[in-house]
């Protein structure tokens, strides 16, 4: 048990220490509705039959290409979502709605009317909501199919920008970086059970649950860079250039009520995330 809490504490320390830098949303943390296992830290599942989870995820986006009405070469070149989450499972933990609150930060670039523009937001408030559902659960072979739908958004002030590589004197009241995105995913997950082999106390891990899946995601928003001299760069209406992506990840379950998650997303974007869930 102490090993598991040590891992969780280390993860939380990293989340607090790393400054915000991330666009489909992370699906894991944890990927399945019945992870983590057990009665919970406060035994709510046993005493009151309540399946309440809290957690957080730290998501880095390395690149996401964007289609734009009035620009070419548009993309989110760097970004981060830094979110906490609370969820509640019902119908024997088959359905799990959740709410996310946190911060986001983005950097983008595009080419417009012979000029290149870069825009970087401040770190600001972000929120989201969604739901997971355990669709099928096969015992032999051990295989689960999980669906997830979610929406999230961030409406951010602009920190700085450049036009043709030259730092701009920005009219921040007229500049904006707004992202709204939604997605639906389907995952297939199996499980490697260390508890049955009696090795969970040695490893500090009761099971590994790797998963793979596909997701459909899209986005819209505003990326407007307005200089104080009135010159502005605006790529127009934006959306995801590639809307279907591959998801690969793994849940690492502790011997009690904690699970960790690692996930990568490819094709529609290049992004990686880490997450922590605690069952109360």
C-alpha cells in the first residue's frame, strides 16, 4: 500500500512542479469505468455504495494541424491542458459521468496574406464534461470495450505574438485564443493481473490494463492577433485537419484505491498525457 501511495504522491508532485505548456482530450485517467478497484480510501463503496473518483491529468500536445478559412500551414505547435476531474459511477460502475476543471495554455502559427504569424496565450481557466460507458465486458478472454464522449473549452487572453518573426505590440483587448473541442472514442482494453500470481505486494501494482482505440475529434475557435497599430492576423474559422486518430495507453493499478495512466495519441495529433485517479 505504501508503495502505491508513494507513486501517487510522486505523480502529484510532478503535476504541481511542471509549469503549464499542451488537441483531442485524454481518454485515460483511468480508461475504464471500474478502475481503480477496491472499496476506496474512505470505504465509500463498501459502506454507502458510492463510486466517487477524483484525479488529475497533465496533457502535452506536440502538434495538431488545423484547417483554416483564410490561412495555410495552421497548427497548434505546443500546448497543455492541466486538469482535475471528479466522476461518479453508477449502474454497477458501467456508466461514469465526469466534470473537469483546470487551466490551459497554447501556442499556434499560420501563414496569411504573405505573412507568417505566431500567437501564444496566457495560462487561463479551462473546463470540460463528459461520460464513459463500459459497453462490453468479456471474461474469457479478458477484454473490455469502453466508450467515451467529452467536450472541453478554454477562452484565453493573449500573452505575445509575432508577425514575420518580429515581436508585435499587441492590442490584448482585441486579441484572443479560444479553443472548443469535442470527441468520441472507442477503446479495447485487456488486463494483466498480478494479484492472481501473488506478486502485487512485491511490485506495488495489482494489475496492468493496456488499451488501444480510435477516436473522432473536432474543434473550432478563434486565433486573432491584433497589433496596436490596427494590423491584425486572423486565420478565420478553424477546425481539425485530421479528425480520426489512434489512441494507445495503459492503466497501472495499485494494490488499493489508486491508479496511474499513461497515454499517447497519434495521426490527428501528436500528444501524450499522464493521469492519476483515486477512488473514495
